[in-house]
């Protein structure tokens, strides 16, 4: 019962990963100013978002840009850099937490806008901030089994709705410091999009090979972070501690087996905060210099964040580099995927 879920890959490669940055910059100083009365009434000091969490700013989409537009733009960029035509895509997986409605799927909007073929299967997959990595695993499993040749995984997040509703809710009389800290995580969120093309290794020897994936669950903690488009409430301390324990359990069973504690060129962690990054590096004995950070400039972009950070660093990776993607999602679930660049 204590084992990880482990999968090995030998037929799947990444052809390209591209990101789209939302254009509107919102600084933590701006949010602190809007919450100044809240801080005064609750006797909380401003500056925590930047000073403690390490997030200087985050992005939002312009008023005339839908989050699905970001997913489409990222998908187009990933296909272009991969040399793949839309009609060659066999599978589209959208992993966005953001959504405008319950049905139909958000994937159908992206599928239509990209001009993918009627034979291209498409659907949404959501699993909190782990969704994109789950989308990669589903695509890889279908490629490994011979069901498909090419997959496109996309994610686009829109942090504005929940952030604005959070500020409105915290700005009313009677809000306590406990209320503020319960909803504090919503203020760390950012908007952005990312897309990845995966394909058969025998048809694309130039690709970056998937090596292995390991997952682990601790679902007894599913109440530590609960959110929707209007509100996000988090037990910050409890979530950090449970996340570290879950990550340690996964790591203890996998690092020695796959050599993840040595000879890894870059560790791409889920981009939550400086506190989380420092804690996970210390707990797993990872060199923090090998951990790229996008959260200071872009905040926590949910399930897009790991691949979004990878896309920003892809040009600095060399052939043969061992890269480890490390995701965690409220619920709790954690996954690692090794890629041989």
C-alpha cells in the first residue's frame, strides 16, 4: 500500500513546449495598496506577498483576450516549433483549471480554433495543479500503446475572477486576520498559457525522450485547499507540511531507483512560493541552484506552472541533459516525470 505508481517510457518524445505570457502586469505592491484598509483593520503588515512569498508580480489577460485565446496561441506556437501541422494531431488534452462553463468541454473551443481534424480526439483533464503532468502521462500512454502518433497538451489559466472576488470579499467590515490568511493563496495566482507536443520516438529521433513517471497520493488531505472561480480557501501551514510529507514519500521510493538525487541538470518544481521552494529543496536535498523559478515574475499559474517554467528555460538545456518535472496538486497528489533532453 505504500508503493508509488511507476511508469517507464521508451517510445515517447517531446517535440516542443511553448508558453504565452499574459500581457497585463499586476504587482504585489498594487495588491497591497488595494488591501491596505484590510491590513490596517486586521493588524497584518503589507509586503508578505513579495517579502515572504517571493512574488513581485503576476500577469493577467487583457480585457479583450479570453484565457482560451492564450491556450490557442500556445498551441499554435508549440505546433510551429515542432514542425507539426494541425491535421497531424491525433489527441488534444486541455488541462486548464479555468473554465467558462461546465459543458461543453473547454477542449472543444481550442480544438476548433486550432483547426484540428475531426479525427483528433479531444477532452479536458483536471487534477488541481497537477493536471498538465497528468495530461502528459495520458498522451504518453496512448503513444506508447500505439493508439496515436501525435498529442498536444495545453493549459491556460485566468487568475483574475477569483482574485477580484477575493479582494472584494476581504474588503468588507468584520474580516479577521484568520479570514485573510485563509484566502491569501488566491493573491499569489497568475495567468498564462503553455502547450506541449508529444510524439512517437521512432518517427522523431530529434525529440526529447520521456524516461519515467512516478506518482503518489495522500488524499486524506483533500480539504486543505478548496477553490472555485469565486473563492479559494487554504490551510497554508497544513498544506505545506502535508505536501512536504507526500513529496518525501514519493522521493524516498523513487530517487535512488532512477538516480534523481544525482546528475539531474534541472529540477522544474511547481511554482508556489519561495517558502515552498526552499522547503522542498531542503527536504529532498536538491541543490536550489538547479531549480529555475518563474513565480517571482509570474506567480503561481496552477497546472501550467511546471511546463511554463520549462518553456522559459528550454533554450538553455543541452542534448542529453536529464530534466525532472515535479508537480503537486491540492487533494493531495504528486508526480515526477524525467525527460532526457
